[in-house]
């Protein structure tokens, strides 16, 4: 992720469906902030 951002191929880093533990691990490994954690939400299951 860091390499892609450094070369300008991506502007921001985001993840999908990460647990809190996994997000903390990714954040610790990343040189730049993780901008978003896209989580699944389906209103018909509420």
C-alpha cells in the first residue's frame, strides 16, 4: 500500500471489512493514515 501511494498510483489508503484488531495492525504497518474502513451494511437485515 505504501509503495503504491509513494509512486502516485493511489492517493489514499482504505480497507474493507477489517476488525478493530486487524485495522490497528494495518495502521501500525502503514506509513500514512488509513482513510477509511468500508464495512458491510444491509438495511434489510436490521
